[in-house]
């Protein structure tokens, strides 16, 4: 089956620093990657959609300069949270769409202190 | 605007009985629906899906029913097992456009022995 590897699984960073989260599709090519964030006891909220080799499309209210998304290849997408602040603390999840449908990564718990 | 709604935040069912999780949607453009199971600090795991050309899809203990006129879908789990205890999310998408998934708020299912 399709597998998406997401790293790191958790990260603690100081306020003002940047954090990069990686998602790799291990055995399939992901033409489209989606990035979600989930606050405690809430739904998964789509942040942005990225297609390989093109700019990401951000959902309303998501700052594209703060959440940088790169989808340089069909197997790798990265989300960089720039100048992180405590309110950015959340659970971030990627999802890749391939021929199997949608496959989710295991998520990254980001804590900004 | 919550396009996908799960109005029951929690559900408790006795082991061996049927669990019924409900989901409503408002966007008539949605034509593909999925159910995911999620544990804390993990990514969602796909359970079952249904396209709008069908009104029922069955996979083992899991059955999804779709009522397009009511914009309602439900997930039936029978018989319920303790390992089914988790948060269940319904999600909707459209085969047109970006095909991004829109999630409901989730329902926490607890199976009691």
C-alpha cells in the first residue's frame, strides 16, 4: 500500500526560529500534497495544496509567507514554519494524493516555547 | 462555514453492538466521501469511501451509507470491537478542481466491554 513518511514526529523550538517538516511518498508519486493543521479536539483544517513544480495554493487566512511550502519533486514536499510563535503550536499533517487515493503522514507535533 | 458537520462529538457503544456515526454536508458539489479513523498524535487512517453514484459501500465490518437528497452519510460498524475506539472523521471532496478533502469535526467513539 501507499506510505507517506512525515518527519519529524515532534519538535520543540524557541519562539522566532523556523522549523521544517518533511513529507515523502515512499512507494508512489504524489502529484498533489495537502498540508493540514489540527488544534486539540478540533477538525483537520486544510492549510494549502501543492502540486509538484508549481506554487502552493493557500486557504483563506493562511499566511503564505509564514508557512512556506515546497514541492520540488513528486515524492517530497516540505512545510517550513518561519519565525514560529507559540500560537503556531499545533499538530501538522500532510497528505499525498496518488493512484491509491489520499494517504496521510503520521503528523508532526510542533511546540513553540 | 462548516461544509462538513459531525454533530455528535462523542459516542459510546457496547462491544458487539452496532456503532453508527453520522455526517452531514452542505456543498452539493461534493461527490466523493471518506471515513478516517484517528488516534491521538497520529495521522488519519483510511477506512472506507463512497462516491456519489452509489448509496452504499461495504467492507467487512464497515458500511457507509450515502443519502444524497438529505446530504447525509453514515458509517456503520458491526460488530463493534474495543479496538474501534478512536476519533472518526468524515471527509468530502469533489472530483472536480483541486480535489481537496474537507473534514468534519470528528466523533470520538468509545467501545465498552
